[in-house]
C-alpha cells in the first residue's frame, strides 16, 4: 500500500509527543502514539493503531500496517496531536 505522507505533520507530531508525552525507556507516548529515534537521531519511528512508520534521512519512509482503517486512525491521531498541543518553545498569543 502506497500512501502520501505529510512530512511536516510527522515531524510536528513527533516533536509534540517528545515534549508532552510520557517518557518510557527512551520512548515517548502521547494519545496512543509512541515516538522515538535511532541512536544518532536521523531516523524517526512513530507507532500506534497497528501502524509503524519509519522516517529516514532525506524523507525516505516505510509504513507497516494491515489495513487502511489502521492507517486512517494513525494519521487522524497524528493530526489531533499536531493541532491539540502547543509547539515546544512557542507561545500562543
């Protein structure tokens, strides 16, 4: 299955999960999505709702999931995180 990925959404959600999520053994969890990186920080992993997204350097990515419903729930959760939490270091005003 091939899906178009909004890299800004992915990276924004990752930052918000890292900032606002609960830290658990090198990973952060927020609203059912787990976010972490590899040892050098160049690869970002997001997991939840039966989906695993691997975002590599130069915006190469891999998606692993069983059906479109899982993917839709995953993207909806990322959008909710992106829209529902403040960006780290920025204040609304």
